[in-house]
């Protein structure tokens, strides 16, 4: 029978210092700073929430710096423990999806009811950020009180995860040494060791406009787009036969189609936006090349049409071995902290963890409070206060045990 390692004085004191009310209050503060991406006209995306987060970290004695990933798109980096040795990275994002309709509570109110905090971003992923900050502050205080060496832990709260990954790409390009990364995305505190990636490929079909009264004098771009869309659907069906054991198959989805200028006009253009979920090891360039081959095989030039395609966005997937110390240590820490003792799994969503795994060579897992299925991107999004505390305890224990 597997037994839990004896807790050190540092661990015991850090756990005692983690206060669910403190995590709740910080989650509410962060939620009240709307950070919709793309933002409402005339507003910044992450600036306000990064300012509140910086103040919260500084008030808790953490070292803080803010770096612009792009104009008006700040990344916040907070550090606890020594800065001259590699340590644990907690990789989060400060933006949220748009608020949307259908709410029965104020979407930026941070309402507390029934043991949960409500508001856009509570689950994805401001609750995970708050749990990370409180865990780091507890470790710093516990080390001072017990005379132990504080474990090196860094929180990177980056911009633009929900759109194109500007923040994560800037963070990985800036350097830094880390032994492991935990992404506090909402997994209901299940340890996730493999994660699909994502890419967007844009396709434009070009034709010739004409009067609809004599359509054969033109070249209908929408007809060409329809052929392409059907070919993508068939390719998606073909991929179903070869699933990844944890992540399922790679997938294609045509998400947007724009074409034509009027019902009585033969359309001279049509644009198609395609989502491709990537398995670990696949690249967006490879997916784009696959679509380019489809376009070539369709011989749209026989219809008087031309087509172009390009890769618009890429977020890589990753897979960390089941026996890696990060996976085993964090999973055990989560169970000790009060998480359900579920099997380590995979995640069909995408996250910034793929950037640090691919570009920095840092092993990564996803492990955080809230549900990506039941809560994220939905009206009345919420997160359990009990689960926030479990997350903070998990991060504190993982930091000590992974950097010992």
C-alpha cells in the first residue's frame, strides 16, 4: 500500500496558513476587473486585472515585475523564494472569453452564494490564479517562521490565452529556468498529463462576380468553398478511426464562413475559418499543409476559381510521461490536499502549457479548480470555494516536494 511521505514543518505551516476566505476575496477582486478577450471597444484587455494582481502579490511580499507582451497587453511575473535556481512555474492567464448573454447574477460581481464564487473568469481561470498567489504567500511566510529554505516558485499570469497566445509566446521567448510547470486551468483538480493543441487555418476562395440573371458568366466562390468544406468534413471523419489513448482523435471544425455581397450577385469571394485540434507532436504548419493539399486536389481552377490558405494561430499540445516526477508528485499532493483520487488523464481542450513544453523544454501538467465542461465559457460561471482551497494546498505541497 502506498503511503504519504511525512510532512515537513514547512509543509505543515504552509498548509495552516492557507485561508479559503483570502483566496475567495482575491478571486472576487480579479473577477471584478473585466478582462474580456477580444475586449469591448475602447478598453484594454488585461491591464486592470494585471494591476490588481500586481498589488496583491506585492502586498504578500512576492517579487513582482510586469512585462508587455504587446502594447497594452501585460504579462505579470511574481516570484517567491530564491531567484538564482530553477523552480516550479505556475502558468496562468488573465484574460477571459466575452461575458455573453444569459446571466442570472452580475457577471463581474464576484457574487458568493452556496459555497461558490460567481462571475466571468471564476473558473477560467482567476480562481486558479488566486489559489496560486495565496499558496506562494503561505510558502514564503512558512519558510520565514520555520527557518526552512523557501522553495522557488514563479507565477506567470500572461495575456491573450483565449485568442492567439501573445502572452505565452512572449514569456517563453524572454527566457527563464524552471524544473516543471503546473497550469491551474479548470480540471476539477484532476491531474492532466496530456493536452491537445489547437490551430486556426484561414482559407480564401476567389471567383468572378456576375449578375445572378446569367450566373454562368461568373465563377461562384461559394460553390468552391462548399466543395472544400465537404472535403474537410470527410477528413475529420477519417481521423476518428485513429484516436490518441488519452486525448481522442485530431479534429477539424469549420467554424466561420463569409462570402458574397448580395443574393442577386455571383460571389467573387468566400472565406472559411477552420479549427484543427492538434495531438502532441503535431504542428500547425503540418495542419495547414494538409489543407493546402486538399485545395490542390479539388482542382478549383477547373471552375475558374483560385484559393489561398494560411496558418492564423497555433497553440501546441503536449504529453508528459505518466512516470515523470512532476506527474507522480503533483497527483499525490492533490490527493493529500483533498482532491478526489482519480486517475491521471488527458484534456481535449488546449492551453498555454504547450508553449513552455515545446519552447522551453519544461515538463507540464494541467491541474486546477473548477470545471472546463460545466462552468468555463458559460453564463453563471462559478467555482467552488472548497476546491480553491484544495488547489492552493496542492500547489504549496507540490512546490516543496518538486524543488527539494
